[in-house]
């Protein structure tokens, strides 16, 4: 072989080697693509849920304090001392029933003194009436004598001066009668005044009998026998157990969303506590400090909120008596701000929000995952209303935690 032919031969061998190498690279790339494609195309096992109808709510949570409707803390009408406490917490009482007897020694003394004044006024009136009778009897006697003297004077048997003196005496007797009658009138008026004063003292002494203002239950007794009390000292608290209300102190942010007649759910602060329903009865028009709220309610407490931030007082009235919520205890209060009934509902965790519009994954007729964009209505804490995009009974894919779905991903549901 010549040198030129040997060069051509080596060039051919090199070309074949490069061609084989390139072919091998292409084959490896194709095989890698094939393997990768087949690995991503493996069906993803997913769980599906059916679209159902239900209720969606937007709620806020607050805390409150249980009270009884008409609940009243009865206070001492004045200073004094407790003579006897006739009831204890838990007792059922009737309206006007005596609960506590108080003792006011100074009023008893005032009543005794007033009785003496009345006796003195009665004695003065008796004396004045006696004066009237005596003056009238004297006048009658003088009139008889005057008539006799007039007859004798006409006959000249007595001097005219003697007759004149007797007439002066008669006029004086008439004046004495008028004065005695005036004094008797004044004594009568004074007696009436003293009797009215005694009635006033007796009325005040009625305050010694502290009575129940309503049919209800004694919730608490703040005094015991022998205790001294000041004006408006708390004596005891009563309330009507047939009607329960909840006192709230709302944050200003929450209060702005609360309206009268909104539905409320109330439960005791305990595991598996029973829930009671009610409605918002009133919302105070402005925020107040906790101290101001206590003054308005006439209580030393009234909310489980212990912060010093201004709060908005509100009242919840329960629909039925609970017979289990303890007055004065704290409760959980869930206020329903908005509610949609019998609408298509999805759990919020199913709804994807990675794009501008919310969507869910659904399985198409070829068993592949596809996006379905939604129009949402009311959104609650855990669920949302589906206003458009899905129909009742359609299956929606729960996004799997171990795989990422893309449009067209084969899926197997279970």
C-alpha cells in the first residue's frame, strides 16, 4: 500500500470512529429521554372527594361571662348593721320575699322621739279644745246674766255701767273662743305634721326588710349576721334562671362587624362542652374602659378580659335556659357574622391559590389531572363557597404531598 493510500485508510477509520461515537451519544440521549419520559408519565395515586352542599360561615371568637336575665345586686339603702340573713346561695325566692333584715338603731330612736312629739301635739290640741269648751260655757253664763241686767237696767234697778262692764266681758269671752279655736287649728296642723314625719320614719324603717325584686335564684350573699354596712354596700345577688344572657367586652375591631340579631353559639370553657345558641341582643355604641363597663353593669366584675384596652360592651341572649352554665363563669362565644346555607362547599385546603385565580385539580375522562378555575363566594375559616366552576357530585383531587401535579399528569384515584 502506498503512503497516500495508507493516509486515506486511516482517515476513513477515524471518520467511522467519530460517527460511531456520535451515534452512541445520540442513542444514550434518546434512551435517557425515554427513561425520563416514562418515569414522569407513571400514574400518580391520588385521593378524590365529591363536591357537596353544605353551610359556610364567617365567624369570630370572643369570651364572655354568664349572667341571668334581670340579675340584680341588692345594695344597702343606708348605713347600719345586718340583723339576720334569711337565705343562702342557690335558694329559690319569690318577688317581695324578705331576704335580709337590717338594723338601724338611730332610726328606732328617731321613731321613739317622734312618737313623743306626737303625744305632746295631741295634749296641746286637747288643752286647746278644753279652752274652747270653757270659754263657750263662760260665754253662755255671761249672756244669761247680761239679759237679766238689761231688764233690771230698764227698770232702773241697776246702773247702766254695770251692764256695760258685763257686755265687755262677753266680747272678751267671744275673743277668747276665737283664739282658742285658732290655737286648736294650729295644734291640729302640727299634729298632722308630726304624724307625717312619723310615717316617713316608719317608711325608712321598712328598709330594714330587704326584699327580692323578682322570682329567681339567690346567686350570692355578700354579708353575714352582725356585719356593719355602709350606704350601697352589696348585700346579695339574685337572678332569673329561666333566662340566661352573656355579657361580652368586644375588641373594637370585632365590634365593628357585630350587629344585633346575629346568631351566636356559646359553650363552657371545658372539653366536649355542650353548645347553646342565642342572638346578639345589644351592642354599646362606643368603646369604654373595663372600669367604666363595670360601673354600667353595677358589678365588681363582668368580663374575662383583663386587659386595660377599651372594649365595646355587648349582650347575648340565649334561646333557651341552660340550667348548666354557672352565673359568673366564663364561656366561649362564637359569633356568626355571615352564613350561606345549601351551597357548594369545598375544604379550603383543596383550593390552590398559587395563581391569580383559585383553582382545583380534577380528573378528566382520560384519567389525567387538569386545572379547574373557580369563582369563590363566602370564605370561612376551614371551608369556602364555590359560586362557579364545579357542579354537585364532581370529583376533586386532594393535592398529594409526595408528588407535584401538572396538567396532563396521569392519575389513579382511590
